[in-house]
C-alpha cells in the first residue's frame, strides 16, 4: 500500500477549541503580538515545539501507574537504566529532569574557563551552558548545512577538516570534549551520517578527547541513516542505534523528544570517576541518583517511550508525515530548508517576504500570520531570537544569519487531516503574502528576548 497511515489508534482525546479570525485578532493583540504569550487554549494547532508535547501510549500510561516512587533504589530506575544501557551501551546512566540539566552537570564537571567545545551546531541551551562556564561553543557543521536550499542527505554532518584545524590551533588541553547533535536541530533538524560519526570518533580518539552525542532525536537520526546511507537499508533500527552510540564516550539526552515523554532527560558516560562527580552535583540540585529530578512514574514513561521511538513503523510514519508537510509547502511556493528534517519544517521567511527587511523581523511577522489566519502557533528562529540589541542606541546591532519560522511537529499528536488544515492555512497566507507587514519591538528583556518581548505591527 502506498498510503502511510498513523500506526496507532486514538484512545483518549483532548478537545481543541475552535476560534474565529476576529477572536484571534483579539488574543494576538492581548499577547502583544508574541505567540509565546498566547494561552494554549486559544491555539488550534500548536507547532511551537516537539519537546514534551508528544502523545503517550497506553503502555506508557500503564507504566505511569506502575511507577515506584521510592526515594532510593526504585525499581522504575532499574527499568530505566536497563533500557538505556541496552540501547546505548553506556555503563553509567544518570537521570535528570530534562536535557539542559544534563548539559549543566556535564559542562560543570568537564569544561573550564577558556575551553572550546566543538559541535556540529549547538542548540541554544547547550551553547548557553558552555558559555556559562566561560568557554566557547564553536559550530563546525559542513558548509552545505548552512544553505537552506542546498540538497544533501546529511546536512547535519560535522566538517572534519574544520574539527582537526580547531584542535590543532586551539590545542588539545583546551578541548575538553567534542559533541555532535543528532539530529541537528538548530541546523534544520538535519541528520548526521554514520560515516561522519565514525570519522569524528576517529579524530577524537586520535587526540584522546572524549566524544559525546546530544542524542535528543537519536531515533529519527537512525531512520535517516537506514533510508539514506549506503549499506544500512537492511539493518534494523536497533542495530543502527547501537552502532551510532558505540562511537561515543557519553551522551546528553532530552527524553521530551525521542523519549516521547512529557518531561525527563539523562546523562551517560563510561567513565566511573566522572560519573561520581556528576552524581555528586546531581544530588545538589536534581536529586538522588536513582530519580534525579524525576518521579518514578516518569522513569517508566521514558523507558517505554525510548523503546517505542525505535519502532520502524512509527519512524516511517513520523518522517513521512514531516516530509508530506514539507512537500505540500514547496508545491504552494514556500521556500523551506531542504531536504525536510525529522521533527520540523523550517520556512525561509526572508525569501518569502522580501518586502520586510530583517530589522523588521519577517519571521516574527510570518509566525503572527499563521496564528491569525488559522490559530497555528509556530516559532521564529531569526533576528528576534538571535539578534543583539544595544539598549543605549535603541538599535539592533546584530541580526541573525537566517530568518526562519519553525513548524515543529509533536509526536503522535496530530492527524493527517489536521496537517492538511495547516497546509490550507499556508495556502491562504501565500496568496496574501505581499500584504504582510513588518513588526516593531516595544519592550524587550536584556537576554532571551523572544520569550517576553512585546510587539506592534508596522502599518503599511
Ligand atoms: N539539545 C537539543 C538538540 C534540543 O533540541 C533541546 C531542546 C535540548 C538540547 C534541551 O533539552 O528542553 O529538555 O532541556 N529543544 C526544544 C526545542 C526546547 O523546542 O527544540 P530540554
């Protein structure tokens, strides 16, 4: 059969409140034109993030009931640990309340002031946690990965030459670890090939530098390897996952993505001394090492979610439904990052709305249009998020390289007809794109301004 269907039935539903364009005009104005400040009850399709927004399975809900809430030595922890050891092969498994907590602990222990941490592209919390240690977060993704319209099967790959040059110029003593993010979220959700992981690990081993994976979307990455890399078509997802992790010395993980849980994360290593230091820090802020900031029931949900995320039928549906949305948007005329990645579509707003200069935030204007037109919440990844503002002159002194709008697709949450609704809304927006005007910031915080900034549309 050619039709790829959702490989699950719906057992429990959450009603969506439908709204009119007139009411959305009111909600958006009340939120000062910042989609982060709109209440979720006033959103029809929420594509703000795929993090923690997936639908849990009946098995996961059963696991929730089974959760052992003992402070120490919880059976749920043993199940969680066993699943991760079996999948990823690491000796030490440390639970955390989400991905960034794992990052903070890892970098507190391994990174010192003046160090440089190479990554294909750091996610913003990863970058912030490296910089918090007064170290430099250096992005070394291949050049093809920075061009939205350039087709390449593994645009998340690390540039091996740039990695070696960085190690040679910075010096091994200032590179505490090398990281690779699978899939590369900030670079468009693009996968990393097995060959590239092998090469990074060879470089890391030759200089005796630990190699870590930021593994949030490891299952989606494994599926891309299966369908796009020579020699992997006939391999099972679990064997691909095991091979990917066999090249690494440890990982950080947000279980809110390919753990299909609403909260949770973990940190892994093969180094028992390092693990001891990490567990000491864990106790300070997260909790005892057999729960680490999570409830026993969360550990159960994650253990089951990780297993469900590597199911091939699920992954086929997941990657195909993202590709379906991407293909339809291209047919309408939207410039998007190609090929489509695993968890999201990224629209090139600069190209779509040439009438809006970057300092009037075309991505933000487009995100507002998606909300007004169809109650769809998306997120700008452009100059509001990454621009730097000088409060003395009242001007932006640095703009982002790209003005993107991300439509992140929560796991197992929306049906095909809901995605068709998104496409219909996109069609209307495309027809009226010349009428969309820029935005002006009326209030902003000194850092991470996108979360709380207030805006006004610039009238044409
Ligand atoms: N690394 C990557 C690649 C991520 O995408 C995220 C989160 C994190 C680390 C941090 O994990 O949220 O559990 O602390 N990404 C979310 C997103 C927020 O919307 O892409 P966390």
